[in-house]
């Protein structure tokens, strides 16, 4: 139960930081997920492609 509570608190804090810095929470969440995938699957190319996709989406 403690792990779930900690995860919720971390997500809330991340949302607050994103709002303060005017950064898209969804973009940050996508990048964090890609890092998890990279660590699990050891796929560097996948992570780099996700970073590029998020940056291109933010620029448009």
C-alpha cells in the first residue's frame, strides 16, 4: 500500500512542477515511460525516438 501512495504523491508533485514550469505533463509522462521501457528492454533507439517525437510535437 505504501508504494501506491508514494507513486500517487510523486505524480501529484510532478503535475505541480509541470504547471509551475509551464511544461506539458503528458509529455513528461511519455518520456518517463520511454525511460522505463529502455531500462526494461535495453532499447536505446526507442527512447531516443520518443524524445524526438515529444520535441517535434511541442514545437508544432
